[in-house]
């Protein structure tokens, strides 16, 4: 799981214009990821190429930050990242599609992610609380979660479903923080940077929901 760096020197922007721009960028990224994941799953591309795609995608993720002053180039890096991300999660999608109720699980996870993101965005715009105050707690919790996940690979001290629920909670908080940044006019971030952060939030929420819903269907 990734989370995007949260600082740069971009100037504040109009909230409405910024929101529309961010959602447009993010939506296009989701379409690219969905298409790449579907093709990867249906073509039966294995975990080896997908892992390589994820590593290459991490390079593009860094490049988004490095090219933040050139929006066109930064946007290209973002779309290449979403392509790699789609190839990376393709085998996971393929695994769930192969289950008896797999297609329904994937659709339900995607729909729940979309509705959840809209609900969290509405909460930000309908309340006056500054969710950026939770940034330190959220990123600290994310770091602990990642370390716990790495340790669990070797000692298996945390159940996958428990890990998925923790992921869901932490990234839901991060969604609130990211939409609060948009509400504040960007908070020093470019539209591409914010779109990348929201995209990453949504992808991690989607994967967590796949684990949760898929586990229930198997049981």
C-alpha cells in the first residue's frame, strides 16, 4: 500500500474548480486501472509481471512528486502509475472472479468504495471540522499498519480480515483529510497530487473491501 507525500509549493486554488479538476483526474485514473486490471485478469497474467508493474508504478509515483511544477508531465506520470497499478492488482481481481460468487464480490466492493468515497466527501463539505487535525494520527496508524503487515508475513499474528478492517478505517480517515485539503483550496498541493492521494485511498479501500466481502462469501 502506498500513501502520497503531502507537501509542495503549489498555490491555493478555487475550491469548486479544484474539486472538479481533481475528480476528473481521479475518475480517468480509475478507468485506466479498471481496464488494465480486467485485461490482466482475463489474460491470466501472473504475479511475476504484476509485481514488476507495481515496482515500476512506484517509480512513477515518485515521479509525480518530482514533476509537480509541470502539470502536463505530472499528469502523464499519474496515468502511467494507474496503468501499472491496474496490472498490479489484476491477479487479485482474477482470483476473486474465479470464485463462484467472485464477480458479485468485485462489483459490490467497487460500488461500496464509490458510495463510501462520496459519503466521506459529503461529510467534509457538510461539517466544519478540520479533519487535517487527524493527519498525524492517521499517518502514524498507517505506518504501524504497514509494519504489522510486513511482520505478519513471517509470524502470522494478525488475521487477514482484521488487517482489512484496519486498512478500511485508516484510509477512510485519509479520505476525509484529502477532501478537507480540497475544501481548503489545495493546502499547498497540486490537483494531480491530491488526485493521486485520493486515488490511493480508494484503491486501498477497494482491496480491503474485497478481502472483507470475499471472506464472507467463502464462509
